[in-house]
């Protein structure tokens, strides 16, 4: 068994990821590594999880994020720098990003 598979299996057992697909788990683990106060694009996340053509699928995974404060999906924006969507509204996404830049 490869290391990647073992990690996915252990992540799948994590109650944080109950009901998530393996792709969603990969996306959420990637998002959790984005440093506080920084952003990445949907395309960047797609490449980072090994699916370079899956930027829209990344956006869908983030829309289904069950823990938006633990898995900081507000740190993911469009490649052109625009905010993109947020399951709790773009005003809140903008606020979170602004607050993170202050601290």
C-alpha cells in the first residue's frame, strides 16, 4: 500500500471528513495548508491535488465544505484575484480575508 493511500484511508476515518469523497478530502487537506492571510486560486488547488483541469470541481468541493472555519475555503479565489463564491456569502468571505490580513 502506498503512503498516499494510507493517508487517504486514515483521513477517511477522521470524523471531520465524514461523508466526503476522496477528492473532497484531498481538496480540504490542501486548503488547510494555505497560510493564514494568504490566498490561492481554484486552479492552483486543482493542480496541487493532481487534477489540473478540475478547478470547477474544487469550487464545488469547497461549496460543500462542512467545516468552513476549520477548512478555510475563504482563502481560495479566482485566478484573476476576484473573490469567487462562498457558501456563506461573498461579504463574509471578504471580511474573513480582511481580518486575516490584519493579524
